[in-house]
């Protein structure tokens, strides 16, 4: 592999028959003189993505500054990331640019996240960042610079954008699919990307494995070849704040409440302690609370079973695999389809019976088959999607995104409103 240039390696992997998806054309790649913009985060994945197109005359890198904390460890981290991007650009001999989208990030991602936490749910700001910033504000910026439809946006995400094979009518379309390398698949995080972005989006990592990416980086001596993968929410990871709760307490007022248990048989309610705010907890989380371990009824670890916003209570249950933590129905709001909603509904209806409609309510979980999908409209005119699952799932957290798949293809996603247990007849 070391003898091949990065783009030649990419073309080889993209054409590899074992990496193809039935019903789709091989990954389409930019042409030599196309405008190519690589979104560079300073990680090894986006660095290798930039290397793939570094021999193209109109290739360049772009680094997004979305968050600033004055005199903080995270601000120093931002500066290190930008310096790493500059080093990679110099190594590859491509120009790199820094753009500032802090205001957009604050308004479109951060403030909505704070509102969600204050309402007692657990949001996913990384998905919001992809929707509103990386594939929203950045695309708007590039539309002005190059003209809409006159450039390729390349990122280091592990997912695939593929074009369907032409049907008898001669029509085809673009779909977002899982990555070839399942352990790093990031399609869940891209589930809110607008459909309009797909035809000019190139995700070279989608046909590579992580070891192959590291090997390419080593072969060409990239400065970021051995940089660890980033973990956690982008503005908290590697910061002095450590855990998200320590970060959020700077922005969200604490409203103390009771930690209680509810007897499943009698409904008896007991109070065992106090919490400092619902936003500090998520469904399924282990609770560090002192229980009477001498009593067999209370021995062992306890977990969050429910967050009651109306009474500001945390309800806990005993045991990680307590039945009350498992649900088989999830209700979604604000469903965003990747394609026309009518077509997505048709796909779901067509493939439910053959077990090809799957859901994920968190990244990298084992996909779960849906046994029914029902579209409902509330009295207020809001649309809801109710999905009954073939297998009960642990700790489905309101506020998180639930992504709907048809085998490898993402059909769209929505925010989890509620989850519960319903009787099924499978």
C-alpha cells in the first residue's frame, strides 16, 4: 500500500467489489480540476481525507472555529488544533483557511442544548453541529465563495454517500449509508444532514478501515498520524471542566429535588436523597447514592429509571438490568427525512415485513428491528412517529436522536419524545 499515492489508494478502495453496496454505484469521486474543500478538524481522519486530494490543483482545507473560552485549557486546545491543521496543510502543500462560526454555533446548537437540559431531557449537540454548522453554515459560506453546486465538500466522517443505480425510468438518487468499517461508523451523527448536501459531499473514510487510515497517514508522514481520536462533546472534550455536568453548571441554574423509589406493586413512594438538577442525570445512568445495603431489598447498584419534570424528581431502580429500564416503543418528534417524506414512508411500509427497517437510539449500538411504524398527528397539528421494536431496549433517553435505517441506508431521524412498553403480537 505504501507504493500508492493517497488518491490512487482511495480510488482502489472505492472500486473494490467487496466494499460495494448492492443497488448502488461505486463511490463517485471529484475530478482533477474540481473545487475541493476539505473540512479539517486536525484529526487523522480529516488529515488523510485532505491527503487524498492534495495533488488536485483546486484543493484546499478549511478549519471551523466554533467555540472560544478565554484563558482556558479548551482555548489552548483550539489553538493546537489550528496549528496542527496548518502543519498538515504545509506538509501536503495545500492552502488552509480558518473560519469563525461561533455565533452560529451558540444560537443554533449551544442555546438549544441548554434549553433541552433545563427541560430535563438529554440532547445530542454533535448531531446539531453537523446539521446546522458543518453542513449548514459552512455550506452557505462555500456557496458564496465558489457558487452553489460548484465545489465538493470533503469530510473525515466514516459514512458513505452513494448514488443508486439508474432504474428503468432512468432516474437515480443520492443516499447516505453506513460506513464499510462498522466499528467507526458515524452515520448516526449525520442523520440530520440535509438531502441537498449529498450530491456534492465526498466521504472517503466510508470505504476505508481505521487501520488503513492510520497506515496511509504513516506512509506519507502526516504530522497527525499518531494523534488520538477525539472523544465526547466538541466544546467539553479535553477541557479543564472534565465532565459535562461540571461544564453545564456554569450555564444552567441548579434546581434541587428529591431522589425517590416507587414500589412497582403498591406504588409506595420513598425519598432517599436529593439531586442538584435533572440535567445532571440521564435515563439508565448509575446513581451514586447511599442505600441500606444490609437490607436485601436495597442491596446493589441503583440507576435512573425516570426524570419527572413536573415534580422535579429522579426515580431510581435497583439493578442495571431492571425491567423498568427496558422499553419496546419509542415516539419521535421533529422527524427529518433524508429524501422526500412520502418516499421515506413508502420505503418503511414496503420493508417493515422483511425486517429491513432498523433503528438506533445511540451511536454504534446493535441495530434493532422495527415491527411497526405509525405516523400520528397531535391535536396541535404536530407530527409524531411511533416505532414499536422487536426487542426491548435499555435506557432510551428522551432528547436523544433516533435514526431510522433501511438496511445500510439512513432514512432520517427524529428526537425521542417518550418511550414506553406496549403489548406486541409478533
